[in-house]
C-alpha cells in the first residue's frame, strides 16, 4: 500500500510540475485521387514520439515541440508524406495511394515503429479488418489474418474461449500468448468490445517480444483501443447487426430401425436374446432424431455506439455496446451477453505534460451448458442416445430410454433443467502522465488496475422422468431426488505500476537513436468463496438461495474459499539504432522477477538482438524497376514463459483436507500434510527464437510479400517427470523438457484499382513443425487425453514426436474367417469379424507395447485468404480460412456402453466373409476389444471454411446530406457459410482442452453458420 | 539539465530501488508450507490423520498424470481368485483386470502401478509423522499414541506390498532427491519391519474399549495384534500367531455379532467383531470428485441396468457351490436371480441387462440410504471390513492345527459355524472329532472361504497356503510366478534398474 501511495504522489508530483511552451498544429488530410477526407491517418512529429490520428473527417491536431517541426503523415495504403510546419498553425496534406504501407507506424512493445524499420516479426491487424467481419470475440479477429497465428475455437458455445498458438505449441503447459491491452497485461480479452479496438499487433519472434521478458515466450498480442483526436468535431457512430445462427451439419446416425437391427445383432453375438422392444425393427421406423431435439436456430445481436470529441488540448472517446448471442444448442440456456462501456481521454497540461485515462467497464452474463465431454454434454448425449426413445411422451413429459443408461440421459430434459450462470463485472482502468524532461527525453508513468468480480450460480432442481412415483425402470441419471444449489463469488484484482523513459534523437550524421528504459511492478490477488446446499424448499430457480432449505437444522450449508497472491517485477531497456537509411539495429534486455519462481531462481534475464537491412537503394535492386522496396530482417532472442506457473508451485504446501472419517456419527476429521515434493529451483520456461525474414514491395506496390523462417526452441520446459513411487509424494513440475517449433510463413497481398473498381487479394500461410526434444531424465512420455468411449488415454507426448500426438493401435483390416483369426495368436480372443490389431514388436501378444503413432493433431499448414472488392458504393469481401493435414480423434461415441446410437458407418459392418474390411462386427461382448484406441478413430481434420462473405452498400452522399447523416453503410454477411472437410463429426474446427489435448472430439459443440444484416452510421 | 529534471530522475531511481525490496516475497495466505508445519499437538494429530487419509484411496490418479486407476482390495483378493470374476460391461471394461484375472496381466498395467504408488504414498505420510512428531513438545501419551497409529498404518501398507509383490523397497524415512532410487529389500526384512512396527503399535495403541465413540475407527491394540497375528500366519510362524490370536480372543474386547448378515449393513459397521475397518461415509461422487470420503465399491459392485451400478466382482458358481446346504451366509454374500435387491428392485437378467446369475451383496446399500446430494451415482458409505474377529478366530484354528492342537482348532471353527447357523441347529453341524488331519485343515480353509467370502482375502489365502496352482489352475495360475504380481515396469525404469522384476513377468 505504501508503494501505491508513493506511486500516486509521484504522478501528482509530475502533474503539477513544469508547464512549458509547445505548439498545436491542426489540419485536414485528404486522398490525392479524389480529395475525400482520410480518417485514421497517423500524424507524427518527426524525431519524436508525438503522434495523433485523423478523425472521420480527416481532421487532426498534434502538439509539436518546435516551430519548424516536420510532420509525417502515414496511412495504410498511402505513401507517407513529410510536411514542414514552418511556423504555421494549420497544415493540410494530400496523400497518394501506395499499396505497400511501408511508412505506417505500428504499435510495438512500449512504443511505435515504422514498418520499414522493423527488424523483428510483427503481424498487424487494423481496425478495418476487425470491424469488417462481425466478430463475437476479439480473438476471432485474429483468425486467418496473420501468418503463423493459429486460432481455434474450444467450443461453439457462445462465450467460449478460443485457443491461440503463435508459431506452434511452444510449451507443455500454458501455450497461450500474453495479451497486453493499452499497456496492461490482461488475463483474457473477452471483456473487450471489438469495435473499441484501434489496432492489434502480434509480436511473433523473440526479439519483438523480448521486452515482455519472462512472459513473452508464447508471443504477445498488443491491443490498442481507440482514442479521440484533438480539435475534432463531435462525432457519433452507431453500428448494429442482427444475425441468425443455425447448425450447418448433422451427423448421419442410425435411425430406429437400423439401430434395432444392429442392437439385436450385437446382443446375439454376445449370446443374449434380442430385447423385446426391438424384436421387430422394421416397425420402429425413423424414430427420434436427437440432434434435431437439441439444435435450433438462435439469434444474435449487437449494438455499439461511440462518441469522439476533441478540443484544443484534450480528446475524448466514449464507447458503449451491447451484444447478445444465444446458443444453437439450448437457445437462451446457452446465452452470452456482454455490456461494455469505455472512456478514453487525453489532456494536455501545457506542452510538456500530457495525461490520459482509459476506463473500461464490462458486464458479462453467461448461461452455459455442459459441453465437449463424453459424460454429460448435451451434444454428446444427443449423439449417443438411442433413436427408439422419443424425447417427449405424448403428455409432454420428457421420456427416458430403456435402451441406455449410465451417463447417457435425455439431453432435451438436461437443457430444460440447466441452470448454470456466470456473471462477471470487470473494471479495467489506467491513468498515465507523460512529461518531456527534455525535448527528446520523455518520462511516462502509468498506474492501472484490473478488477474482476465473478459470480457463479448453479441450481440443480430435483426431477423424475419415471412413469409414476418410484418407477423402478428409470435409469439413475433420469431422476434426482434432492435439489441442490451452489453459489460462488470470485474476485481477481491486479494492479500494475509502470515507469518508462524514452530518449529519441536524430544524430547529426543522419543516424537516429531511440532508447526506452523502464520498470514495471505487478501484483495479483484473487479470492473466492463458495457455498453449497441441498434440499432447498423450492424447486424454482427464483427461490434458489442458500437460506431457503427444507432441512435447515439438519443440514447446514457447506462453504469453501481461499485466497492467493503473486507479485511480478521487471526492468527493461531497448536500444534502436538507425544507421543511415539502410540499417536498423535493435537490442533489448529485460530482467524479470516473480514470486512464483523458486527461491533459487527469482530473477531471469532475457536478451535479444535484431537487425534489418533495407536493400532498396542497393544498385542491383535500384536498377530493377519492379522492386519498390526490399528489406532483409534477422533476429535472435530469449523470452520466458511463466504464466503457466502457479502461485506456490515451487514449495510444498501443507494441505488441510487429507481427512478421515471417525466416530459412529462419521465425522470428517482434519488431516494435513504436504502433497507434492518442493522445487526451490522452479523457474520460467526459456523460449529461444531465431527469425529471418524478407519484406518486399513489387510492381508499384501492387504486390507485397512478407516471408519468415523461424526456429523456436523451448528449453527448461516445465514437465512433471514421474518420480519413483517410493518417494511417496507427488512430483512437482521441474524445468527439464524441451520442444522445438520451426517453420516458414508467407503473406502475400495484391491490390489494384481499375477505374472505379478497387480490389485486393491477400493470403497467408504457415508451415510449422512441432517436435518434443527432451522430457527430462528417463524421458518418460506423458500420456493425456482420456477418452472414455474407447477406454484409454489417446494423446502422447514423447521425445522426437509432436506434442500430444495420437497414440494407439494400428489396424490391418478385419478377420474375414475364424480360421484367419485363430491363426493370429497375438489376438487370442478374436474371431471372424474382429479387428486385426498389429503386433508391432512381433512378440506374439498385442498389448500396450504395440501402440504407435496413429495421428498428428498439428496441421501441416494453416492459411487464410482474403478478397476484397469495391465498385462505386458497393463493397464485397470474401474471407477463407483453413487448416491442412491435421488429424482429429473422433471420441464422441460411448462404445463402452454397448447400446449407444452409432454413425451410419456402422451399417457397413462386417456381417460375413468379404462384407467389410473396415468396420468390425458388432457385439455386446466385444472380446477382442475392437473399440480400443486405434487408427479407426483417427480422421483427417483438414478443412477450408468460408469464414465470412459480405456485401455492403454505402448510401450515396447526397442522400446522406439530406438526412444529415455523415455516412451510412448497410451490409449482409454470412459467417461459416460453407465448410469443406472430410471429417465426419459435427465440426472440424476442434480446439484444445489444456495444452496437451489437441483435436479430440468428445461430441464437440459446433460453431454455427450465421446470416447477418447490419448497418453502420456516422453522424 | 535543470535542477527539476535532476530531481525527477533522482526520484525515479529511488522509486525503482525502493520497490525492489522484498516485493516478491509473497507468502501463502491460506495454509502453511512444509517448513513451518509440525509445531504443536494439533499439527501432530493432523499429520497422523493424514496417514489414515490414504487408506481410503480406491480410485487414484496415477502419479503426475490425469489417468485414474482403481485398485480395490477385492480386485486382487476376490477377482483374481476362484471366488469371483470381473464383470463390468464386458471384457473390455477394465481390460487390465481381465488380464490379471486370467493371470496374463503384465507389468505395464496401471492397476499394479496404482497399488504400488498408493501404498508408498501412505507409507510416506507415516514416515513423515514418525520422523517429525517425536520432535514436537506435547503430551507424551498422545505422542506415543500418534506414533503407534502411524506405525500400525505403515505396517498395514507393507503387509499389502509384501503380499502383492514379494520383495519391495523398504522405505522408513522421507527421501532426499539423491535417495529416490531404491532397490528391493528381501521379504524377510519387510516382514521383520512389519513385526517391529506392529509390536510398537501394540504397546502404544489404546484398547478398543478405551476409545471414545467419536474415536471409532482409529487404530487399536486389537487391530495391531490381529495384523501381527496375520503377519505371523503368512510366514507360517504358528506359535506367535497362536499366542496373539489367543491374546485377542481372551481380551474381552471383541465378540461375534450373533447375526452374520447384520455385519454388512450400516448398523453393523464398527460392530462387536470389527477389528480393523477402513471408514467411509456418504459422499457425492458421481462426478468422480471427492474420492476420499465415500467408497466407490458400492457402485462398482452393484448390478448394472436399473440398479445403476457397474456390475463388477461377479461371484463364480464355484464359490456359490462352496456353501453348505442352507448356509445363511450365502444369502448374506450373494444375490441370486429373483432376490430383492433392497429398495432397488428385483434381480432379473432383464433388469440388469447382463447375463450374470449372481451379484456380490456385502457392499450393497439401499438407494434410500445413499448420499442425499442429488447425485445419481454417489459414492457409498460402506466401510471396508479389513479384519474381522472371525478372521482372528480362524487364524487361531489354523495355527492350533499346525501346532498339533486339533481340538482347539475344531473348537474355533465351531465358534464360527455356530454363529453362522443363527440358532438353526439343523444347519452347519459342528465339526466332530472325526474331522482330523488334512480333513480338518480343509475344513478350516472351507470355513475361511465362506465366512470371509468376497471380502478380499481368498487369493492371498490360496497363495499363502500353496493352493494357487491347484485351485486357480483353470485361470492359468503358474507356480513360481503368480504368487505375486508384476512389479510396475515404470518403477523399474525410474529406479534406474535397481528394482528387478518378479520371476516370470
């Protein structure tokens, strides 16, 4: 607290210091070709970091430090222009089209840099790309937009997270990038309104991310939100869309008749008589389509307002939005709602001191259904539920199945009874002060807080699908005698204080130098409190509170809760040196310390160097007319990956809760002891990356190419290396493992203008190879990914192989005759119709030693293709995105239960010699374990998806003037219009569960196809 | 540079340095670390309870992985014997157990690994308590008792290990990283340690009659004595076995519940004949969450279909046939078609959906008695009756027989038979003097099998008495190999090869 007070005093101290002379310059920036105003143009005072942007009418205001300042105007797609202020107050500029965007200033860690000078690998996504496709979550804006950035949804349910892998999976632990929003490292970005975002930079190589030290190892996503600009007229923007979502695919499953035939066959194969209910399959007909029972069309809607205004010395941007999306499973039972409110303001106090505030408040409401597991997910149950059971009886009550029990309960009833709500209120705010100590030496101090309050409420009503009371035939999961309630309150609060000094000078010999040095301190605190109670007096959600119990005396509510904290400090310095126009050199060192690191390794040092060589002026390049610009880049650096480390992982905490029951009253008595061994050496994972790249602009800027090659090695990777059992305590993670990701990335863009017709086509593609290179002493593989339906762990992480590859038995067709089966003694229980599992080591037994790699969940390459065209007032975009060569494991079916419904492929089962060499006979007994983990369940997961197709029309200006509206665009769009894939499951875009379960489909909640109509209006 | 800027830069420098000091020294706000625990009597008691905690482990995470493995006592004791077979939904449900049942299980099985890891985890907590409690200043009597409890539990684990695996590493303290790789000690050394620990426990544990009601379930003099008697019996040290059995029988601490069937009901828990029971209570567990309060055994052994169980541990015909005509214990041990399964309905093949004619009964509980937490398949409350008084009496019979006291041996068997017949004199006639020699030994074995059936003893009894190759021949038992289970392959690797594999695996 004392330190906090010092910080606040310090900021105030600076605020009241020094008011000295500067100068405000205003002006209008227009496009040379048609004289229209250009919004969003970056205006920078040369040799300083003073920068501003034009508003929607092309107006800007900038504070310059001297009368003869030179202003640099840059805008994506236009040639930058240098204009001398020469003492004037108003400076207008007219920019020429230039496709390359070389002089564009892009956001990098703790500063900005011109694209032409950048020596690392940085991908950028601009406002236009973010807002062009209505994205539900900010992460979606990254998908397919930047080479080497793989974004996959972890579920199609509204509000679900996405997993982002920048240049492959670089860790066995946390592989998600660091998000930095307006300078604040942030856990999750679901609180952002995508419309508030001005730009996104993705720091891919170690050199660019090095300034984030111990947390930059998985890459960094820098997000900058919109601010207003000075001297700007008040402007209001309203954007809205309405969309209808629908499932785009049903899995082809058996109908009731087919199910009856197969079940009878399966029972008979096990020596059981057919079930009475299935004795006449042809009478069963189509039966129930359970997918139809759970999927529905579901609406989504967005309203977003923004207001910007600027005065002589200040600017304000206010944004508010409301977003609601229902699920295609369960409708409002799977709803996500987001309300956001943001104010970003900037003020000048004299010409040496500036300050600003960013304040964001977000309210999230989420109602969630169980998803993506094989035990209680709605989708999984709908796929497995037998088609002979109707969802509802004629009287409107939900029915239970007499064919299947265990985990497979009626999913329609599950949806109806689901009450699982998360409410989050999140406040993120920062205030900064910036002071020019000298004209080229600037000090900046930023204090920020991130406070998140999350409430969780789960009410499980009692119910009974039995016919009459105490129906003995109802399965265990189809009735619940006693209702129950869980209420939880969570609080996460972080503060960060960051001070930087920036020195920027153009030397007399034409070289320029920029130094950024800084210090950052961060503190996290989280607490939670949970209460539980059963036997509530009412079965109505409305009255579901802890004090509302039937047997308040007998059964007190139980409660749990805890709190934990961590602290983080960093010091960093970066030197950029521009040697003439040809060379840009950069070096960074950061030293980070974390309370999460073991006492023997509290601090780590992370260096990097990089260089760019602008070859444009070389004679052999200059003489080629078709080369406009050519730059080679090379970088090397080390980062850390530390965000996956828990707060006290390094020590051996004594847990209360090693309890035991004593007494005739069965009382839990507290026991306590350590659970893990301690590891005082615990530290970050070290990510070392070398990158070489080339940037080229060809043919008058019509063709723009960026190519990169990288080798990214993660060492000191945390892995839990099994200890000998005799140690007794569980092993803690140690820094022993290594992995390597290497690959190439290409991005190509072409744009052109023919009369009124503008078009562009761009694509990016990345080929990444992932390999585990070390797993510590013994090198024991790590097995993960339990898939219950096939009774095993299916993912394996092993030296020399990609992370979490699929591991199981190779198959070699089906035994066609009993003689053939008997001849194969490695499978003693096999008979005709059973699967031939390969005895890899030829030891005469097929056992777990014969498991091999049966699939690789990592794609050979991922790509995105973006096409845009505009003609007069019409605009059109088409955006494709895909993944090639990745395998998926289809684990949606509960083969262990014998009586689940099955994919129609089961109709092609073996029924006699020569009938099938792919699908085995069906048997309740399954003595050969045909459904054990094997390549039968691995499928090609490649896909190409038309992510977005959109047609827009901007209303003509004269009409707008009559309506007193600045600009109005209406559009229609479709998301996920078509998906091209061979995968048999509901969606090929299956994300991850943790880091070590990739592409395992346990009845995946698919993403929706969405049709959208929207309007954007400026006043 | 003017004065003001110098000042600011100076301020900055100070701020940077000031913030560095101890900023990163964050202490856990909840709980303590290994370093500051073991301070007082409460800590000593908590550390002792932690030793008990591990006894309840039935389904455990394989060390450091997400993989769950069950390792019930009845997996090896019953299913690997001629009393029962695996059951489940088919051969593919717990396939490794299917292999062990047929004596083709191998060292890569997670079942043996779970057994190994859980035992050593339990031993580690005992070692920690035995190492740290002596240094705590506290009431000496309490201290001795805690040490006695930890010694008893350590002996219990080593008893399980030596009977499962034969020679095993003998770990008697917490290991430093340099000591992690340990070789096997001979089973003689392990048995000697078990005897030493139990002798210490006998001297320091209270008698059952000295426990308060709230302490029911804690280790007693009787438990340590009975386990010591068993340890001697397993080594065929019949005289000490006989002495200790007699000690227990004359202590006045235990008597046989007149109603055999009552032993396995809720009210029969910790009953008059209960010597050592692992305690469980009703718990929500259908989400496989809180594994250590309730027992999975109830749901695992209950019939499938409408009975909502998983249908494991299916009694064999051979076992059912072992019961003499009218032996009431059969009805308390096995469900047969047509039996009422408590409040869950009548046992028919249709209702279970499986072809099995029998189900295990001793762990059956009524739906109405289950955890009222709204969980459709909650964990059950049934305690695991590890050592019953009948077990001690039958060891008395067996040891007396081997010591040549056939009369005493018959007498002890007849005590068991007398209780079993429940007052119906027409049943289970007492052994007469005509039952002698090998016939008497067979009668003792027979009595053990039916009295203690489905309680996890049979496989180990067969091996102990050298009858495995005869009784289990049909399942593939080979003498010289299947007396013990394979050492987990992973443990051999992690020991750097110091641990060797058992013969034949």
